[in-house]
């Protein structure tokens, strides 16, 4: 059954690239469907389209070749068929891709395209609230919406904020680990000042790629980085999840649904459980 007050919407963001936002978004979406038995929508707001490629795998090429609707069309004012109309939201001409189904629940995706930035640049007045209105009008039946964000401050960032109630911040324990923290904190505060009626909370910071090859747990560099992360998170009053996500070559496989080799990626459900327990899903 859908949540009585509508879906929990989480944007996964850090204004620093390469921290694993798309991998974490994909794995959380799959876990919520398969283990939590929730109805899930994933949204790719990054012009690099990594989440789309991860969830759609080889089908992403046909999606591009057939020029099926994407997040681009939503920002350009496109509207899908309503859920009650003859054209179901699962139909290929609606802008929503069906990834997988478990029982009555589905994992659906609003994919991105590589020309997303160009389309926004060519738009005279892109509307930062268009995504929030689109979701409110079409996806109140979902339990969870996960938005994978671009690592830059733009209209896409504000579109994610308007559509979300929670923020998840991935970070890697490495040199310059917290370079995006002050930028993100100011971005969130600026949004809150301009939108006082909108509640947007940081669910927490998750440490990603927490240890490395050959049993090495990161050594002194990791400890320095973790100290910086804890200091910055405390300054911003952002909680840090206890469960860290380990490094694993298995992540690229399982984020596509391939469990032939998982490695340390089998430990991801520990974080997923802590995260979903913390937000009440």
C-alpha cells in the first residue's frame, strides 16, 4: 500500500563529483523494492546519465535510439498519460521506464539524456518547480522517490530541492573529501531562506568507499579525511550514518542487477537498512 501522506522523496547530492551518488541511488532503489517491498521511482537529474545507464543497462542505447521521453521533456513541459487513462504510466511513450517489478510494486525510472544541459541552456526561463509539480500530479501513489543529482549548483539542484523532503550526502574519505560540504550547506540554507514553507532536512552523511584493496583500511589518510568529515558535518548539524559503504568491484555489477560477482558489495544492505530505518520507510 502507498504511504498515506505521499512518497518520501530523497535527493542524493554532494557538490563534489566522484563520490558515488549514482551507485548509491541505484542500489537504494533496488533494495527498497526487493527487500522493503516498496513502490519506487528513481529520477536521473544528472546530464551524465549514470543512474539511467546503471538501471537500464543495455536498454539505455535503445532508449536513446528511439528518442523516448526523458527528464528533458518534463522540463520542457511534457506531460504523461494519467494513471487512470488508457495509456498506463508503464507505457513506453509516457517518459517513465519500467525497470523491474516485484509483486504489485515496481521500480520505475525517469531517465536522463546527454543533451539535458543543452536543453536547459536553450530554455529561456526553466522553471525550478516543474519537477515538483510533475511528481505531485502523477506519483503520489509511490512509497519512495530517489533523485540522483548533478554535482553542480544549477537549476537542477533547485528542482531537486523543491521536489524533495530529505537529502542524503555521500562522501569518500580522501583528500579534499569535504570540499563540497560548505558549498552544499550554503546552497541548502539559501534555498530554505527563499522557500520558508518548504521543509528540507539532511537525513545524513554516508561514508562511501570506506576501505580499500588488500585488506588496507585506508591508513592515516583515511583517518585524516574522516576527522575532517566529522568536523564539517558537526558544524552543519548533519548526522553521519554509522554504517560505512566498503569499496568493491562488485558494485558496478549489482547496481545493474547482476549478482554474478558481489565482493564487498554484499555489505551494502547494512547501510540500506540503517538508512531506511532512520527515515521510517
